[in-house]
C-alpha cells in the first residue's frame, strides 16, 4: 500500500472488522431461535438451484442470512450497521497504476465508488472479473465465513464520473486492494470511495 501502508492497512482492517464482527454476532443471535436453521451468505438461485445473474454486468449476488423453518426459507435478513468508523479523508496514489484515490468514511457492506476519467467505450471486464473472483463459486461451510463479496450494482452516470455501490461482504482487505487494481486497469484516473448522495 502507498505512503504509510501500515496505517492505511490498519484503517481498512478496522472498517472491515466493524461490519464483520456484527455479522458474526447476528449469526449467533439468530441461531439461538428455537425451530430454525440458518444459512449465511448464500448465493441467490432460481427454482432449479442455478445461481442467478442480473444487471448490466450479469453478476450474481448473495444474501446475508436465510432463516429456515420447516425446511423452507421464512426470512431473508440483511445485516446493516447503525454507523461507521469516522476519519479524515485520505488521498493517495495507488502504486500499481498511478490511480488517484480519495478515501472517505464508508461501510464495508455498502461502499460507493465514483470513478473518473473513463472513456465512453470502457471495457468493464476488469471489475466484473474482480467481482466474480471474490464472489467464490461455493457457499461457505456452516462454521466458516465466505471471505467473499456479496453485491455489485450497475453503474450510474454522473456529470463526469460513474458511480457504483458494492457490498464487500466478508471479503478480506486484499479484495479492496485488488479492486483498486481493476479500476486502474479500466483506464480510470481517479476514484472517490465513500458514501455519497446520488447526484451530489
């Protein structure tokens, strides 16, 4: 990582842990309910059991928790955090591709990107390949976290940028680093990472 890499690495670890620790607590709490079984981080599938892909990127997605009663899904639970870590925005150049990065406070399970400098005929394959790689083919074992991403939105078009939303799920900090690599590979010059109101 650029600059004081240990500080940035620790910050990203803390942002991830803020969410993942709450994810683990939610699994534990719901598992105590009588008469239910849980499945965490399952991929959304059709009636035949095949993983469903959607959107402009034709990518799959995962739920956080499915609660089963009498052998059927009775509830799909999205685990959100009430807040997020607060810190002063950080600006740095990503060494792999000289991508200028502005890092603002964000939630690991709901991170928004504003990507600048892309051409109108941009090849989106790098970011789609990044997502598929970190999505993982199989659902996690009962006693393990997936270590993978959950959701990638379609791009929304602003005045001079494209905006996307990503749920990093339980993926490690390495996935964040590889995301910056993918954004640079698409030809972007700058990316803002944070939580933004659309159109502002």
